[in-house]
């Protein structure tokens, strides 16, 4: 795994230990990675055919193993034999976020044990909490090993992360033990202060990671801080960003300040590791042997190459909780032709329409991520929510209540308390019940900010 450049002794040790761990504990992922690399060397037409065959097989599995898909496909006039034919796949009904909410356990595969299901929660583009399950047996690790390899990064290399997570106490010790001797430096994207960034920078300087990975807005804020304070930043091989579209100006700033190439990735809580840029950085390669991605119009009809449409996703590796033709709420377009890297994986343009979940305070504190789960502790109390930040930095958590009014009110107050805590209690944060949430182009934004970028 990784490139064959001169390496330091410590880095060689970390790679060797990581490889040994995977040989002993992750043989299936290693085999999956080898298969992925074989697929990449095949022509685009061969990969497309393989993706079509696997898509039909997943739809058939969903039909046979879940109550939801069997009922939905039969109601739409599809027999089991129809579902099994790859040429019929693009005509199968789409799966929406509302469908997932309403279907509940009917989307769970009956032929897989509960231990294979890993809960994954997201607020989604509408801000309504959504619970899905990833498949524990899926080769998810091999997917990111594969992508890291495109950038010359070995999965055992040290890394720095800017995500909405934080390890403390025993969980931190367990995390360190699991990854030893590989080191990870973490900056929690929820409520980042200048002091937090300074501590992160000191750790980054000490560890000297090969990779920095994080949310676009979090990485961009870190780069702006470094630019303003002019510290010495250790050189890295790559910067990986996700969660929202990275603008050209952001890419230029990050690369100029951090001195490393920036690579865009497309990931989600529902379907991990969907697409990523290779070293050519001319579009994102869809991992088509494990992810079926369609670009369609409002009627669900595929759009021509180069035309922007809605994304439908099918996770070809998730047999525990099948997601077939899932309308995730993103928009993109296909890029025709092959890539100079000569991989046979199709390419899409960067995701168009994702909105960065960013709140700020007068002191410069940034909250970039972590907002989707604000109401996760209060299921059934709200239908939707949106966060509005005014020009004076004040914040209002707007929510559409359902069910018990008292429970909805308490859920709103709790969400406001969480946001206030994330922002260091620097600005007033209130909750407001509303009849509906505004939307633009049929897609509600989670964060509406009147602050200048």
C-alpha cells in the first residue's frame, strides 16, 4: 500500500506494523483492495458493465430480504424476474429520505444478523435527523486505503484530522492503542477557537503527518489562521476535504498556506466513500465497483453527460440495510471520457449544491459540522429544522414541531443549549417553533447565515 519513495525509519515501522495488523485481522479488506485495484485497470466499459450487474444483484437482494422493497417493487409492477434484469434497474422506484423515515425496520435485511448493522446518523440536507445502518462486513476500510493510495499515502502513515469528533479519557486511550504506532492529531470541528487551533498546530508540528483530512470549512479556517499568524507548518503530502463543495479560492489558499495538494472527496453518513479525486484532480472518480451513482432529472430519467442533475446512490456493499437508488439530495454532472491516470472508473464534477454548516462568533470561533444530530436525543419531536445566523452573530434554531408540544419545546431548548455550548456561549442562541422551513430550489439549507464569508 502506498508509494515507493525513500522513507524514514519510523515511517517504515508504522507501515510495516499496519500491514501486519491487516494481515492478521483484516484479510477480507486486503483481498477486497486487491480486487479493487484489478477493476481499476479494466476499461471504463468493463467497469460500467460490472457496476450494472452488481446493481441488479443488490436490487434483487433488497427485494428478497426486506419487506419495504418487496412491497414497493411489486406495487410498481415489477416481478422478481424483472428486478433481476440489469436493464430494468434504472426504472425501479427511487428511495427518498421520507421513505427511509416511514419504512423504519422494513428496510432492514432479514437474512443478516443485527451485529452486522452499524448505526449512522445524519441531519441530511433538510436538517431532519435520519438514521440508517452501514454494513459491518462491507470493505469500507479498503475503500479509503484505495483512495489514499491514489495520493501516495499509506493507511499506516500519521495523519491530522479536522472532524466533528473528539476522544477523551478512556476512549482516547483505546483509540491510541488501536492505531499504534500510527499517530492521529485531531481538531474537533465543533466550536473551534484560536487556542484550539494553536494546540492542533503544535501537535501537527510535533507529529509531522503525511495527510491532513477534514471538512472543507474546517480545513479552510485552519489555513486562514495559519496565514494570519504566519507560523511554520511542516510539509505534508496531501490534504483531503469533504462535506461541501470546495471553491477554487479555498483550494488555492489551502495549497498555498499548507504546501500540499488538495484532494476533494465525496462521502456521506448513508453511503461512505463514494468518489474522490486522483492525482490528476480532473473530476472525482466514482468507486463504481462498490457504488452505483446515477445522475437524473426531476422525473428520475438519466441526464446526458455534462448536464447537472440529481444524484441517486446505490451502495453495492451494504447488504444489511440496502439503499437502492437513494435520492441523497446532492447534484452533480458526469465528465465524459477517460482520465489521464488511466483508471477505468467514471468521473463526476464536484458536488453542486451542498451547503457548508458553518456558524461563527465575533472572536473567530468556528462551528463547521456536528449540527445534523442536534435533535437526535429527542426522536419524534420535530419534523425539520434550520439554523439562522443574523448579521449581529445571534443564532436562532428554527424547528417544525410534531407530536407533544411540550416535548417539542424542550427539544428546541436543548438544541439551542447545544449550539450555544459549541459556540462558547459567546452569542445569544434561541429556539423558535415555525410552521415550515424555507427552501431554495426545493432543497432546504441547514444553515442560513447573514454574515459575510
